C-alpha cells in the first residue's frame, strides 16, 4: 500500500475512535438488531479501526454474525476504487499551509513537527486531514508493516464469502464533516500533544479488547482531545444520518454494520437512535 494511501486511511479512521457518553451497561462491541418488522436480524459492530498486529483479533461471535448477514456496510466502502482515489487526493491541498498560517502559527507548527522529525517544508502541501494524521505516528508505535486495519480485514472476510460491501457515507461527505470539525489552529494544538497519544492509545486498546465501553468512554471523552464542536460533527451528525439509512437497508436483508466503537453509545449513539425508532438491540456476549 502506498504511503499516501496509508496516510489518508489513517486519518479517516483515527478520528472515528472516540466515544460518546455511555448509557448501556452491557459490555459488548457486537449488537443484534431485531424487531420493528424485521424479518431477520441485522448486526452492529464497533470497530477500533487501526491497531498493531499483536492486538488484532476478530472474535468468533463477530465472524458468526458476519456469516449470517448478507451484506456488509462500513463507514466507507474500501472496495470502491473511486473512494480509494478520493482518499489519496485528500492528503494534499492546492493551497499551501504557509499561505494560510500567520507567523505565530507557523512557529508553533514547526516546533510541534520537530518531535515528528519533520520540517515545515515537508508538510507545506499537506491538507488539514493529512497533517492531523501524523498523530498516528505518536499514537501507534509498531512499524507500518505490523499495522492492521480492522475494517479492511472484515471487508476481506465478507468479499471472500461473496457478500456485497457498501459504505454508509462517501469520502466527499466525510471531508465536509471534517472541514467543519477541525481547523488549522486546533490541529497544531493536537500535534503538539503527540506524545500524550502513545499512552492513551495503549490504554484504549486494552479497554477495547476487554469490550469495556464505560471505561473506554471515560478515557476518551476528554476535552483535551475532543471538543463539543468536534463531537457534534464527527459523531452526532453522522450517527443521525446513519440511523436514517440503516432501517432502509435492514428491511431489505440481514446486514452487518461495522463502524467505529465511538458511534455506538450515548443518547445520540446509533444504539439509542435505533431503539428510539422501535428496534430491539441485544448485546451479543458470546
């Protein structure tokens, strides 16, 4: 996989790993959706998009649910070549960072980049999305060859079984949301906190593997890493949009939805939004 593609996917996936307020007490990343006139159940699975190979696992209950479903829906359709090309294009921008930042911002960015062993000149053509994705270098300490993209691995299993793969949104739609969630000044601040992400990431992985959503929520619902505006654009608006699309698909056939774990919980989480529509969601514990 080309470096630019890894960079693009890293950002698209990294931003989706934060959690909204927890309301469910059942510790499970996999939920069965039934009721409200459905002829057969569908499934909702919370992923942790990027992890090191040593932490990677697809549990039997997840494989079993995927086997039972006829179609896989991811946040983005990584089997669509047009979407992959769109991801590559979002790494660079026509308007250089040096034309957008004032002297103070340039100085702060240069200082932040020094801990990434990068100079400002090396990232001058980066988009905000690509710039933010550099945080993954701090957060994930294993080499790129050891990285696992859980969504992509699930997609491979689905394609091997002849299932169709679709996306809940497009790259273009995500870019619109990201543009409203992040600005350059906030991105510089987050880059400066890069060293804090390594320990955060390790604890996140630990809690994710335990499927401990309440504790994961406490760790990630930190205003140092996500403000109210970002939560609104990255989580709430997307969850509401997905909760409108999912019933249409579930009425057609059993579907396996795999989205970032941060989209599951809370009053504006997908679980609650679907329950508000009359569906029954049951945690799959084994």
